[in-house]
C-alpha cells in the first residue's frame, strides 16, 4: 500500500532547497545594467525575462505566454539580503538572510504569514544546517568535506536519516547513498583515455552502466630540436 508523508513534513523537507535557492539568488553578483530576453517556441508562444541589476539590488520580471507575470526583487547589504518573490497569482514570499560569524541565518515568510527558518554554521570543512518549519518541526543537514571526500547526513523531523558519501580522485569517483529505509545505492565512475564508465548498483544488486566515449583525436606535439 502506498503511503505519503503529511503535508507539513513534505513542506519542511522542501524548505532547505528553497531557502538555499533564494539565498543563492540573493547572494549572486552580476554586472549592473538591464537585460531583456525573449524566447519563442516552435508553436509561436513566447515568454520574456527582464533583469535590472545594480550594485545593491536585482529585479527580475518574467512574463509567460499567458501574459501573467512573476517578479523577484533582491536588496543586498554588507551583512545579508532580502528577497521578495511575487507569483502570478498575486501571492508573495520573502526571504531574509543574515551572514556573519562563519554562518548564516535565513527566514522565509509565506503569503499566509507563516515562517520557516534555516540556520547554517561552518567550521573546518564542516557545515550544519537546521531547518525549522512553521509547525515547529525541524530537519538537519550536516556535511563534512576533506581530502576529496564528502559525507552528508540528512535527518528528517521523524528522526529518520539519509546519508551520502562520495570520494574523488584522478581515476574517477565512487560513493554510496543510504536511505531512511536502509536501502543502499552505490555508484562508481572510472575515467580513462577513451572515455568514462559509470556504474550504479541498487539495493537489490541490479546494476546500470553508462559509457561515454570520446570521439576524435587530440592533437599531438612532436618534440623539436634546435639546429
């Protein structure tokens, strides 16, 4: 029988990437000026994007083929940023981010006035993010990096964890993901002169392989001697 998580928990689990995306958008630095872009599909339908950037602010307006618009406004300061997103339905959400002391704190407020917060601390190759939803439930995400290795652990509001480990070197990469139900998926990637081979092994032992082959010959340089 198929089960699904309660809506508040699903929203909480989605809060981390949403906050991260808004924070990255707020932190992004681009050259000042205004830029208009129009994309027209094969059916003749088009949508436009207008971006107006200054040193301390960014305003982006998107207009869909249906004529509805969506806007995103960001104000930046030396210690953080504030981003406001207005949807085509007239609803809005804001994200306020404060940075300093080796970490950051973000608060997202939805159109209904409910808030979710994310607090991140960083030190010596590690980072820890705690997300608290409008219902008070929390989820954590901890990452540790070092010597080509990355280990990440996510703990949901129900206490269940998901871990991901990976390592890279000149020859390729390998890693594994352990889900909350205990299932493990592994992946290995090997590089060679002719291309790349990636193998994914599921918890049931079944594997999938992707091979990428380079075409063409790289130019070679012959040694030369001066007369």
